[in-house]
């Protein structure tokens, strides 16, 4: 069965918050729906939980990888191709510190960028449940995706909460008014 999407459009934040609350009361979890808005609203304004992220882990892992790579490149190069000059030690610490520091920073930066992309759920390969009135008219959209029987229940919740319009989409198909 193909995944379908339904979008309820609301004029006010109170209506969207009421619909989100009714969705939870009728058995939908917080991950079953998403809120679309063109205006910034504070977290949890529509009753959704505060989003937990693991973005802080990415730079730490990147820094560790960069540090190890910097040590392996500098130390490994000096050990693999020894150039003993005038009885000096084989591993020269000052250049190793600089290159290891640069590797640590580069790893942290690259992994941070990748972490932001992954935590932002980009790229979104799913169907684009969107209506231009969200940006142009300032409407608030509640998107629910799932099986047809669940979408019928969501549509009843949207109508009971006072949705101004309800739009349905089949994955890969055009929008249709419900």
C-alpha cells in the first residue's frame, strides 16, 4: 500500500495546537505528524515535544578522528621515511603538534557540517507535503502521513478542530482537495 499524506491548514496557532492535541488524544504519537509554518514559533508551541538532538556528538567524533589522523600522518611519515639529522630525535614534536591541531579542527568542522545536515533530516526524499498558503497567507499546516484508515481519522480530527482546508496527497501525485 502506498503511503499517503494529509495536510490540515489552520488560520490560528490555537487551532493548530488544538488539532495537535486531538491527534495525540486519538492515538497518534508525536512522530506521526509535523507542523509547517512560515512564522517562527517557540518550541512546544503546538504541543510537540522538545526536539532532542545529538549534534554535540558529531564535532567530538570529528575531532577525535582528526586528531588520530594527524598523529598517524605526522608520526607515520617520520617513522616510515626516517631522516636522522645530526642525532636529533626521529619524531619532531613541534611540527607534529601543529599538524595534529589542524587535523583536529578540520575533522571537527567537517563532522559538524555533516551533523547539521543529518540532524536537519536533509535531504528529505519523501513526498513534499506542502501548500503555498503556508508562506503567502500565514497559515499553519499539520501534516500526517500513513495508511488510509489513519488518514481518515486524522481528517475527522482536523475538521473537528476547525481546519480551514484539508489537502490530500498520494506519494508522487498532485495535491487534491479533500
